[in-house]
């Protein structure tokens, strides 16, 4: 009788690959896809609504954003944090999800909101300098009656 060996725990191939990915993401020269997989998160609030946001605060993580994501859970998004106020525009070239983006000033007030279509090269820009941008599933802000002027709380410092 032949028994097959199935590694588990620390000898598991899944554990090995998870460690390899974590190590790769920690290296200064790690590819942006590896860094994007291990982003810190922040619990934001807008009025009575809570959002769990991945925080993209480096050039690499901001460039990668939500590219190649097949889904986004309810009340989850990505917060882009900039070192100084900017008028940086966003596009959706490699992003398969329809998203809405809120451009946010340094005080936490939403400057404007735009809907973005999957795989589009159309630029979406803030109407005034912003320090943050929050991407959510398309229509999230509209469904929660959130518009320009609303204030987002618990934003991390740039």
C-alpha cells in the first residue's frame, strides 16, 4: 500500500510561496504588484458610513492602485495619499472594475467625485488641488448620498 505525502504547516508549498511574496514585497526594489498586495489599511468614516481602505502612499502603490482586481468588497476601497497637494489625474487602463473616485483636500473635504469606466484611458482630474483620492465601487458615493463638500474622517497623515 502506497501513501502519498501531503506537506502541511511550515513545509506546505502555500506557506513557502506566501513567505516568498512577503519577502519580495519588503525589498526596496520589489515589483509594484508585490508591494500592492501588502498595503496598510485605514478605517475611514463619512458621516455614519464606515470604509475599510487600502492605503497607497508610495509612488509604486499609487501607480498600481486597483489594477487587475476582479472584485472589491462592499464598503472597501483604496485611498491614495499624496505628500503635497496635487492635481494628479487618474485613469483606468488596466482596471476591470467600474469605480467612483472622490478627490479630497487636505482638510478631508471632498472636492469632486467622478465615475470611471473599466479599461478606459479617459483622465479624471480634481477640480482643485487634493491631498487624497478615494476609489470605491462605482455608485457607492451616490448610493450613500455623499457629494462634494462632505468630510472624510480618520485620514492618515501624508
